[in-house]
C-alpha cells in the first residue's frame, strides 16, 4: 500500500472511531435522560397510588371530608421525611372535578392548562413536570358510568350543633313527637294535635322493604347531616362539583436537570478526551510517517554521499594524474617556443598551448582543492594582521587595475584554521577584484557582534549580484565572470561551514556586492 493511501486509511479510521464515540455518548445521554424521566414518572405513580389509598380509606358511603384529606396532601408536599418523595421534589397536588375545577389542593399553585387536563399524561415545563391522571379508586370515576363516584364534601359547619336540639332526634315535619317513656298523659299542647290527628289522620307510609333503601342510595351518596339545610338541587350541584375525577401532581425537575447536566458534562469530557486522542493519534501517525520518510531519505542520502565520496576520490585522483602529463605538455611547448630555429608561427602556437595548459592546470588545482576533505585545526589568530597579509598577496592585481582597497574595523582575535581562513579571504578578495572595474573600490571591515562573536565583511562597488542569484552563487561551477571557474565561492562556503560560521551575499548600498561572514568566535 502506498504511504499516501495508508495515511488516508488511518485518518479515516480515526474519524470513524471519533464519530462512533460521539454517537455512543449522545445515545447514552439520551438513555440516561429517559431513565431519569421514567424514574420521576414512577415516583409520581407511587404518590398517586398513596393518595388513592388514603381516599379509599377515608371514604364512607361514597364521600370523603376535605378537612381529613387536606392534612395528608399538605404532609406529602411539605414533609421532608417521606420515602416516596425526595426533598423539595413534589411541589403541588390538586384534585379536580369532571370540568377541571379544583376541589382541594396543596403546595405552590401552578397554572393548569385546560387542554393539558383534557389530554392528561405528562406535561414538561421549564421548572416543573405536571402529571394529570384519573384518581384510581378501583372503579371508573366518570359520572356517566353506573358506579358510584367519590365525592369530596366540605367539613361540617360550626353552627350545626346549635341547629339540632340535644336529646332525642326530631321527627320528620308533620309528625308529632312521641311522648317520653313513662308519660301516659298528654300535655296540653299535644292534646289538640292528637285530636286533630284523629280527625284527619296522615297518609300511611308503606313499610320499607329490605334492600330498597340501599338500591335507592346506590345512585348517589347519602347526604350528610350538616348539609341537610341545602335544597335537593343545591345538594346535587354540590355533588357534581365535588366529584373526584383527576389527580394533578406537579414535581420539580431541578434535580432531574442537575443530574442530566452532570451526565452531559461527563459525556462532553469523554468526547473531548476522544477528540484529543484522535488528534494526538493523527499527529503521532503524521510524525511517524514523516520520521520514516526522513529515515528513508537519510539512508538514501548516506548511500549517495558514500557514492559521491568515492566518485570524488576517483575524480581527484584522475585530476592529479592528469596534471602530470599536462605539465609535460606545457614543458615541451616551452622548449619549442624557445628554440631559435623555430618559426614565429610555431612559437605563437606553442605559447597558446602554454596558456591553455595553465588554464587547465588552474581548474584542476581548484577542483582538487574543492574535493579535499576539510579538517579544521583551530588556533587563535589576529584577524586584522591576517587580512593585511592576504591584501599584500594581491598587490599586483590591485595596482594593475588601479583598485583602492581599505581595511578597517577593530583589531580582534578569533579562533580559526589559519590556512583555511587565508584561502577563504583570498578567494573573496580575488572575486571582488575580478568584479570591479578600473579604479574601483574594495573595503574589508571587521567588527564585534555581541560579546563572543565577530563579523567579517568584504564590500565592493562592482555591478553586484542580482537577488535571484544570491543563493546560487555559492554552488559549484556557477559564476558570473567570463574567466571564472565557479569554484572559488564554493570553496569559501565549504570553509565557512566547516568552522560552523555563516556566509551570505547582500547588496552593498549604493552599488556593488557585500559578502558577510558571521558567528566568528572571539578569543581574548
């Protein structure tokens, strides 16, 4: 498999694993929320069952008194030791009639939407969840059914005990009370009534048969004594209004939101770690591929370097062996040109042979010098004195072209190989002499660069070097001179790099070129 295809496959697998972790965590968070909602719904059902059981226990002949049920609801809402309800979770309880009206309630009031009541079920809000369900009393609560609904009646009035005389119960209207036991004589006020009854006796009420009263009362709950003052229509309206139909529970979702937020943060942390892991794996793979590619290149470069070294040694040996027969040719040409009987034309051609042989010898010498291994032998050298010595070696060339050369700067001592530094300075100055025209100017400047380093600059006012060629000028056999070999600056760069220095070519304002050698080590 190709490296690019293999890298694409690895990145695709990392992205797929990361996406799988994302989907997995999203699904797990959704499951957690649904489980928390189910748990909250189950607790609401347990509370509803408890309330239904309490109502069944308090129900007597189809009625429940509100003053007995209200404390139970208050305890469920405000109690803190209830096993069914967590602290501050149940916030509101209400019992509704068939039309959605509130019969009894406890806790902080909430706005009940009539549409939600009709739809029943769960209704989630921003702070609460409302459960609207029918009251489970073991029978249907619809007034349209044949079963007896449960009615939540108001408590007794305070004046009920004063409205009924103490002692024997009062007879129905129109019937005289019986005399107390042991009293045979009629009182004056009852004698007249008895005579009137003898004249006009009341209609006889047939005796109630067994089970007839229960059948009559099966359709509605028996009226309690404290509501005897109500008319039949008012009592039936009260029964319809107070018939239990729905149970409303409002529970706070702050705990649910807090646990859901904690789970979401946990999932986000897992996703973040998965993202970091995927990115780290991708970077590690890229570094591994880059490192492997560099190792392969280094191996190839090492093989090529070994091959080049072998070729270099072979070329140097060939150049050295070529120089010997070339010297013989040059010597023979000199002998022919010096013989007196030699014709003038032959003497001229002999001198041409000598000149061409000198050019080839110079190129061979530079090639051998360039191919020679650079082994630096460092010593402390006075830089200004070394520059002056090299300048004196070029006095003939300078005087021939009328060039003015100035040496300036500080007197510094540096650490370098003397022979290599002399050769580098000589090549730089010779390159400047060849670049400038007659009456040109060359400057050699030495100066400090910090506390431990120095800089050597060679400036001229020649044509300069174009910006696009300033990096190529140090390559072997690249030259801008007509008579140059293209190895002088390449040798300079070899010497500079062998010492650990740096060299650059820049523009010399306002005209010319500037060669700067930096990072020369100062010695005191």
